[in-house]
């Protein structure tokens, strides 16, 4: 797969089929992931693969609790907008997708946990993203979530981490065969996401659509 296709189409896949991921596919994903840039080339991160059904079900219970708390606090306004029918289509779509994951997390055949030493998270997230890109190349869906950190103690106990372990959970990546279609995720226009030279300074150009699969850059000039 072309690297730009992987970059543009590796979107969050939260609806995953329960079909198992063969060992050879999983090993290719993991082997690619550990080749990611690593601070000082010291590999200060670890992956933990969870496929046991009972453990996945217990983790799903914790995830659902944390999700419900999030809906009642940080995302309360969005939840209310959905309830009253005033939410935007993207808000409603993402909320439904997130709720589906909370209800069906245990059905994902693999839960991949990324662990890092406190303060060394800069090394683990490049490896996490490489895992997602490698999964995309295999046709495997993924999404990155840190929600279980709200239940860190209980989750790490289920994962068998001892109290004095030097590593802590940094993120979880459910892996599975997606039930939806790959595609380029909707994003704000590039010029709304980038400043030039100084905070708040518009870049002076505008990009009117994704630059892949176009062969070249297609921009229009904008005011500074």
C-alpha cells in the first residue's frame, strides 16, 4: 500500500468484527510498530496483547464506566444536543461510533495496550501510530483511546502489572476487521489548523480539498 494512502485513510475504526486476527498478521503489525522512532533509541515502551475473552470483557466493563462518566461531564453538552436533536451530523456520528465501541469493546479480537515509563510517553505514541498504519496496510481497523486511564489501577491489575512495575498504561488500541468502509476522514480546512511563524498568524494560503489522491498540490491564495 502506498504510504500516502495509508496516511489519508487510516481513520478511527470503532466498529469491529469479532473474527480473529491471524498470528502472522498480528506479528507484522507489531514488528512494524516497534521500528518507530524512539527517543535515544532506547525503546522505552512495551506492547501488551490481550486476546483472552474474559479479560476483554472485564476491560469492557471498566471502559463503559469511564465512557459514561465522560458523557456526563466533558461531553455533556454534545450528549444533550443529541438528545434534543440539535447536534450536528458529525457530532451525532462520532458519538454513536464511540458508544458502539464502549458497548462492544470486548468483541474486538485484539486489545493492544501501549505502556511507557512515566515521562517517556514521547516514545510510545510514534509506535502506536505505526501500529495503526501497519494495521491499515493489512486491512485491520484500529482506534487509539486513552479512556481507560480513568480506571488505570483496575485496568492495570487486569493486565497483571505489579504495583512496582516501571511501566504504566499509556493507550489502548482495539484491533479488528472493520465493518465499515475505509475513507478520508472529514477535517477542518488545513488553513484553520496551521499558523505561520507566530501563533495566530494565518498561513496565507488555503487548501480547498485533501491533497491525496491528487498528484500535486492544489491551493488557492488567501489573505494574511
